[in-house]
C-alpha cells in the first residue's frame, strides 16, 4: 500500500512536469491524469486509516491536502481556454 501511494503521489508531479512542455490540449490531458492520481490517493488513505496505519488526524490532513490539490488542478484546467 505504501508503494502504491508513493507511485500515485509521484505520478501527480511527473504528469504536471511532463505536460508543461507540450501544447495546451496535451497539457490539459496530463493535468487530468495528475488529478486522477490525486483521487487515487484518497481510497488508499481510507484503507490506511481503516487498518490503523495512520491516525484520524493524519488521514484528515492528507485528505484535505488531496482535496486542495485536486481543486487547484481543476482550476488550472479551467483557466486554459
């Protein structure tokens, strides 16, 4: 589970970086992939909480970070007309 969360988190940054040097259309696709990776982290956090690997406070903090990041990526996608 740890490795899956690390891969998903790394995928967020790598998709944004890779897409940033491409056309707007391609960049938007990479941003969507990055947002998908953010959303992939959320159920992993739930499983970690359910199995007592992380505390409720840690889960809530990570969850809020994921929500903010997903909203930021969505706002960036919308800004690219």
